[in-house]
C-alpha cells in the first residue's frame, strides 16, 4: 500500500484536534482538519498549543496543519481519513459516501465512533475493503489505546497499514476482529456502569459509595493487574466458584436503567445542568478535570518506566 503521509480529520471538536495533535507530534505527516464550523476550526491550533504547554511538551510544527470548511478539499489528497463527527449512523453513512467520491482510490476510511458497528457505517460504500474502525479514547493525545475494528470486508492490507500507522505515532493499537457494538473497551466499561447504576437504582448504596468502592479497591490495581491476568493469578477454580455465587444476581437488563430517564426528566443531566448523581459547580468540575489529567499523567509515567 501507499505510504501514509497525509491525514484528513473530519470534525474539529475535542477528539478532532486531539487526534491531529498526535500526528503533528511526529515528522512526516501533514494533517488537515475539516469542519462546517469556521469558528471551531479557528480554535484548533490554539487548543493544540495549550495542550502541549500544559503537558510541558515543546510546540509542534503547525505549518503542517491545514484547516478547511470543505470536506472535499480535505480528503482530495488524503492517504487516511478519520471521521470524528456526532454519533449518528445516517450522518456517518452519508459522510463516507461523499468522501469516497472525493478521496483518492488508495485512501483508507476510518471512523472514530465509540459504539456504532463499522459495517453499518460503511454500508453504502462501493469499496468496503477500505473501511475500518479507529476508536480513540479521550483525551486522544494522552490515552494510548486505539481500537482498530475490522469488518468482514476490510482487507488485511488495510488492517496492517492502520496498525503500523498508529504504532508509528506512539499509540497502542488493539485489533478487534469482530465488529460488535461497543467493540471491546466500551463493552467492558458499560457492563460495569450498568451494574453501578443498578445498585443505586435498587437502593444497595448511593452513588458516592459505588464510586468509592471502585476507586479504592480494584480501581487502584486494574491498570497494573487486568481482569484476565487476575483470573490467572487467583486460578480458574476460584474464579469459577465466585461466578457460581454472584453472576445470577447481577443486573441483566437489556434497556437503560429507569433512573436515567427520571433524572433527565428532572433536568439532572450531569455537568450540563450541574446536577446528576452528584451536584456540581464550576470549581468542582475543574478540580475533577485536573485530578483526572494528573492521574493519567502519573499512570503513563509509571508505565513508561517498566
């Protein structure tokens, strides 16, 4: 396959400019960000510079960054296109139909969707072998993982080129071999969320107790001792015995917890309304953001020393 040098990113939100920042941090890549909204495009270079400054990293070469409101212009010479627009299947399908008409025949098409099956997104493409999932995690310039999701149509050459590209820019690509909703990490995360919300719903404990239990037990060790490593450590007999006693009592709901709709109806929508499972102020939100970023930085620094 042609060497990947030109990256087009469709969408200029926090994920879009964050992904651009990753590629701009390595020589040899030219990056174009496209958005319908000129005002968000104009903010992207400043956000990238602010991120690097906050991390104590040197400025990147922004001369390799192009901004445009024209999607066709963005992809016209691209080797690799990644979309990071709103989580709407029809919009993503339409986007890639238009991209296929404007992009070179060798260009790889990637979606940064969190949960939508990649096969569905590429449904209307004439050449489905070029479609692949690239699920980056927020903030994309800090979280190492990118889930590379193949469909039954994705060519082996596209998978390899995509994995090699992500490795070259310091990411940890994980090959997801079956295109299932939520891929790997979000399926695991939301299985935990379902049980956490259920325990609040049925009155086992309150939200603070749930979070404290997670943060002060397995949450402390999970980055160093992952679940299947832990299963090996304690042994299959103990794991099986525990599951015999607990699995039948876990939440198996197929629909979102009713307390979520109740909170939405009461305008307790989370940070946007300053009320959800917790009450929030601008100060408490800022403190949590800082604690989150600091913790990620500490974990990454510790991992780098191993």
